[in-house]
C-alpha cells in the first residue's frame, strides 16, 4: 500500500516512493523537539503523538530496522539562559551549571511525559550542546559558499544569496519583511538576515569559534543535527504549523546553502494548531495546561486517543467533553475485543492511515472492524499495551468491579470517605487500581 502525505512544500499529497533516491531500507525522519526550560504544554503533545504514529506507520510499511527517526532536544536557547541566570543569581552559582541542571531536569520530565502518552523513543534524541562543533563547521561552509557573513562577533545568513528563499512559506521577501518581527541591527546587510552565531559575554554560556566565544542561533541547530544523523537529504521533516516560518524556512536556506543545493527533506509535514475549550491557550486566560498536569487526571492513552480523533492538519479544540468521550470509547473497545495471537491490521484501516495519516477515518474503520483487526489497529496507533488491557479486562469480573465503583461513588456523595476508601483498598487488594478524573472513574489491573 502506498503512503501519501501532504507536503507543505508542494501543497500536494506526495508518495515517498516517487522521489528519486528514496531508499526503502533507510527511511529517515526528523521532527523538531522541545526547548527544555519548562514543562511542555498540551499543544506540544500534538506533534509528538502525530509523528509517533508516522514513525509506527513507516515501521509497519518498511520494517522497524529500516526507519531512522530523530527528534532533537534544544538545550541552547536565550530563554534557557535567562532561566539559568535567575537560578544562578538566587544560588550564587555558575550560570552554565544552572543551565545544565535546568535542561537535564526538564528534558527528563519531557521524556517521561511523552512516554506516558504511548510514544516510542526515537532512534536518536540528540541534544544541541553535543553538536556545536558540527554547527560551527556548517557555518564555516556557508561563509565559504557566499551565503553567510561575519559582523561584530555575529555570523548571519545572507537571505539575498538565495533567490528562492520563502518557497516553503510561499511568501515573497517583501511580504516576509512586512509581516515578520525582525531584529534590526546595524551589522545586518538586510533586516531578514538571520543569526547563525552570536557572541556570549562572560556570564552567558558559550563555546569557542572562529568568530569568538559565543553560541549558535536556533535554526542552525536543527540543520546540523539533521545532517549529522540523517545525511544531507532525508525523507520527512515534521513539526507544528508555527514552525513553517521562520524556523523551517531558515533550515532549508542553511542546509541547501551548505549542501550544494541538495534538498533538505523530500516531504515537509506540519500539524495544525490546538486550542482549549474554543480559545487560544494562554497563561493570561488561565487555560494553559501542561501534559504533566493532564496526566494527573487522565490516563495517557486517553490523551493520545483524543488527539488522534482530529486530522493532524486541522485545528483542534481540546475539551473535557472530548476527553470523556475518548475515555468511554477506549473502555468499550477494551471490553468487547478479544486478545488474539498475531492481531491483523485491516486493509481499510491501513488505507486511511496511508491517505495523509487520516486518523479520524482510521478510527471510524475500527468501529466496524472485527475483533482481531480492532486489536491490530489500536496497536498500530500506539496503544501498545492493548493486548494486556484486553486480557486484563477479560480475566476479572467486570460486573462486580462496576458495582463496587458505583457503591464507592455513592459513598463519596454521602461524604462517607471511610467507606469509599475501604472499597478502593479492597479492589486494590485484588489487583484493581482505580483512577479518578474529570471523566469519571476508570480502572486497570495492576501489573
């Protein structure tokens, strides 16, 4: 079955097999990862889940050993440095040590959270700090090729050196200048020239370079890590729609400039925005919610399923009602499906996924799939423990558990917390773990 994905660059659904040089034995995907200075919010979970499904689908089509997936961690950034400076000042310690501490802790929490969402670990999870040498080398190549210039301790990409700059965003240079927030500086030849390297003072983390002690710009980080781990041209580059410009546009400019015009990626995929209860998520509106916060109330598999009910390219409205419906659907499927050896992936289900990752259609196919295809489809969507969950549901008296949960709910309504705790503990003694959330109480077998 042929996989076709919407390509932001061409605005068409393209098949990897149609590109010259595509290698079925070495399928490569790069996805922009987090900047690790704070907890990731639920909007950050969307690309993680979407491209995890792409990863799983590619493994299904081409074999797990033939797919190479890179999702980076940005641990060099001015927001990180600002947070590190605050911590260092409060402690009277070194800023670089504070940066390392913050990024290690935040990256660890991020990986823990996305694992709870059912995401496979990528083949590689590079950290920008480990690839500064490669970034410096790429910048030197760009200067030698006439695409970049040094000025006052900075190195900038010369946008005028690339006539097709703007081809991903499909905007002319004049339109981009008019619509962009650009850093106007006297050392720039053009307002749209962007930073590849910038100087660091004694209090700011930095690395040695031909242009003095400094640090890389954000865009060059991904170009260097992608080239180091996947080569000059790879198959799929993914991220949120907000990264099309300037980040991905600048990645293309840098990489093509450093690699004699060879394309950076064959297909560019971008997921749509996410809003919460009909509003843009923001701290000022009080609806800013992190993945970690949601995991306190909802099982990770419910968050994952709720995300996949919307097509990845469309805007998504994250609601409690949607989460509750997702929870009920999963529980119903676990109850009706049968554990089977070698679950099958249905043809109609797979066709939906191969049609630009149409997960809503794939889920619709699961609603009418036979039991072995239901388990197989859920497994391919990333519900890796589906067989255990189904078997666990079948191995216990579900009616008795439902009655116990109902009795516990009545006790809680009556504020008889001693009785509600007794019921919870009695179930736990049987290996049944209860979890309360906005959608009600669910249970699972302790393993």
